[in-house]
């Protein structure tokens, strides 16, 4: 039997690392790539909304709480840190 917490975290990692439109038959699965090349404040707002929506749609075992970002300025990346609550 697998650990349910590990399963949830793995599923969220897959959701966040999958570009929307890349999974046949599940074109809405993942995160939109429309945030690429946007200014950081705009990208954060777009990613926050997209992450919340994706987690609520594709991972029913959790409740979305928040998302914060680490900025990798050297490589121009935003790294989301997502907080969720596992439903009983």
C-alpha cells in the first residue's frame, strides 16, 4: 500500500510540471505556458490562479491553501511553493 500523503504530493508535482495542452485526451491538465516572458508580478498572479484552479480540478484529495514563490533570478525562474490541506 502506498502512502497517501506521498501520493498526493507526487500528483501535485505532476500537475505543476505538466504544460497545459500536452496530455492527449486531457488538454486542460497541467499549468498554462502563457506566463512565459511575462513580467514577474504578472506571472505570479497568473500562476497563482492557474495553480489553484489546476489543483482544485485534478487533486480532489486536498484543499488549496496558498502559493508563494521563490525567485531564481540567475535563471529567470519562479519556483512555486504550494500549501495544501489533505482532506480527511
